[in-house]
C-alpha cells in the first residue's frame, strides 16, 4: 500500500473514483501479506499487486465494478483442485480481499492519510470488512487525532484505542468487536493497517561496500543514513540520493540517534578506533540487527576489545559478525546482497538455506508479535 499511495493520492485529489483491493487475510502459502494492495483507476490504469499475478485479472474486474457501483465487497481466493482453470492461487494458499470504492465523499480522510504516509507521519487506517457496520467504512487514527468514522461512537472509541496500540508496534491485522465496540463480541470485523515510519538503516563507514548496502537498503524500503568521520569519503555524490550522509564520529552520531526494534545497524569500518566505541553503543540499545564487517580474525580481535570495554556475553551475542550470509560474495554489490539476505532471514525467521533443500511453505507465516513489546 505504501508503494501505491502516491498514485492513489493523485487520483483522489483529481476526484477520480477508483477501486482499491487490499489483502486483509491470508492462510498457508499465500504470496502477499495483509496490507498488500492493488487499485484500478481512471482509464483502467492499474497499480500494485495482491497475489504476484495469480488472481490479478479477477481483482481488476472486481475493482472496476466497485468503483462503478459504490459497494464494497469481501472476496476470498484459494486453490481449486476440482477445476484447474478456476481463478485461484496456484501456490496453494488463500487470500481474502476487501475491494472498496474510494472517493472524497466515501472516504474524506484518504488524502490526509496519503499525505501523512508520504511525510513519514505514523497513522493507522481502520476499515470495516464485515458485520452490521457499513463494509468499507474507514477511521483514520493518528497519535493525536482521528478522522472519519465506522458508524457508532462506541465502535470508534474502541477501535481508536486498538489502532494506536497497533501503530506503536507497526502491526497490521483483523480485530473483532460488538456493534458498539464491545470487546467480547465479534459481530463487526475491522482491518487495522498501520503505516509506521519506515525502519532505519544506519551504515557506518563510507566505503564502496557502504554505497552498495545503502542502495539495497533504499530498495528494501529503509530510511538510510551513512555516517563516517572522514569528510573526504562521506560525500553525498557517492551514495543514493535518498540516503542521508553524515560527517561525524560514528559512536557520537549513534549516541544521539533514535533506534528501535526495527532498526538495522551495519558497521563496515573494520577499524578498532571506530568499531569498539561504536559497537559498545550499538549493542546496548534497541535494534533488530547489528552486523560488523571483517574477517574471522578481525572479529576475534574486535570481540576481545569489546569484552575489555565491558560488554557482556549476552550483549556480544547480538552481534552478527562476520556480516552477511555465505553466498561466496566478492564484489561490493554481491556483499550487499549477502548482508540484505541475512537481514531479511532474521526478520522473517528464514533459514538461509536453498528452497530446494527445505520443506513446507515457501512463504512462512509471520512470526508472532512479542506481547512484551
């Protein structure tokens, strides 16, 4: 959804009705996660994807229909053993889609939501998918305000509270309520889609490898910052234009930076005068991934220096070093793929093994959220 919102924002601003299909439920080996979106707008222009190509033709027709008749629909697609030519997912999974019309009259907050997402302002959109409330009704929830409504004051109050909780976790999923927001009832189904600011990728050491890691980080949707104390290397022209380039001692910059449980930290300096104070700071703060470049000998020397600096074995266990998966990488671009592969595997619980050597679902279910977070 984040990727297609700029186009949808332009359609919305022009007052052009469009049909928006959003994945609200998945099972087994479904190809896309909840929140994936596809829209059909003016002149049958299509943006986005909900299945990687399996059911896009059918969804195209549905989106055109709802844009024309103004009625939201809930549709489920799965694999059909009985009819190989039926519209379905050949991967064997199942997806449920909410396909709804979007116009300024039906969704007066959509433009504000699109602007917030583009600006990196956190917002959650709650949409009714089933029950006595109007299917397709939306409520936009920011940390400090709301817009729209789901039909009753009690339902809006309950959903607003939950939406802010989901926003703090960056979570997306279905919730159930009574018609007035009762917690122990399930008459109304609501899809909560959180648009938290993009996670950060902090790259330390402005070398050729850093430029490649920064490029792949931008491609994966991270907000990238490259930091180095040497101004001759930390120049904007050496890095993607989307990346922020900072000239500062790495540990000083990190000490003043905001990190959270989604932040990725890549230390590519492999110089003790930078590495030790930087990793001492990094390993004692929130982060999803902390990796450091260097040979195994460099790693052993670095680990010894970090122990001397007072780090515990538990803190050191967070360090991914040498950085990346074993792909046989040589060039900076190949090393960046290796690093990105390890980050993705750690994020989703992948093994890093070839899929031909594994069994089970190709697209495993999302790891359960940590209730303590």
